[in-house]
């Protein structure tokens, strides 16, 4: 088993949370921009992709992906387990970034313009987001993968919190489709990747310093 340093303490938990979050956002964004130069491919639209409409107001639920990560970090109490969670989060985004570059995909957002009646704040926010977020990095959906990883730490440990996070994750997963950011294939692939990464890291990683609880 890899012997990794246990770098999270009660004093630096917030810094570790924000640092890992910043690194993953950077890796995701960099991969998205680099893959634009690699002729990303469109994936086939399923009947579900075509049937699900663009619902602009769901952008606000979609954007809560950052808050589900922060909430999960805040609510996790076991520092050893939390350290594994952060290592897993970094691993997931590192591997996905490499996959995005090896197999770049994109979504045809131009085929789904915002309706004229879209509320102004939603329109401004949605259009700003689309201007800074490339339509690449589709498969797998790390929006979904990161939500799944943020939910699983509470399985069996805190059942009520787990149920609440499951509902939150499901809502975000659905909005990846109603905001036309992802194909339905991306959603299932992201969920599977999140589960696999969480399972792998929780069983493979151990720490050199085992004195911290």
C-alpha cells in the first residue's frame, strides 16, 4: 500500500480544503482549454438527450457543485478519513484531466441558446459561466463524479447526512442535462468513476503517521 503523509490537522483543515479545491479547478480548466486544440469529438445524442429540454433556472442548482464539496469537507470529522478523501479528490481530477486530453469530447452548446424569456440574472450568470467554461471535458462528468465522492464519506457513518447529500447529488446530476452541459452518457460515467475512485483510495491508501485521529 502507498504510504502517504497525513497532512490534515484540525488547524489546517480549511486551508487543505480550499487548496485541494483550487488545484482541482485549475487542473479541470487547464485540461479543458488544452483539449480545444485536440479536435474534441461530439458524442452521439441519445433519445434522452434530445427529449430533455434546456431549463435555464436549473443553472443555480448546477452551480452548487462547489458548495457540496465545501459542505462535505466541513462535515467530515475523522481526519484520517478526510485525508483519504482529499487524496482521492486530487487523484480523480488528475486522472480525469489526462483522460480529457487523451480522449477529448465536447458538447454542442450552440444548438441550445437561452430562451428570450430567461430571467435577466440567470441569463447574465449563465452566459458568463459559458464564456469561461469550455464545452469540453464532457466524458466523464466530473460535476457528477465530484458530487458522488462528496457524498460517499457519510455512507453508514451519518445516514441522515448521506440521504441529504444523495438528494443533492441527484439534483446536480439532473441539471447537467437541463443546462445542456453534458450528455447522459457523461452522467453515468461520472457517477461510476466517482464510486470507483472513492473505493480505490479508501482501500489502497495508508498513512506513515497514524497518530492523528
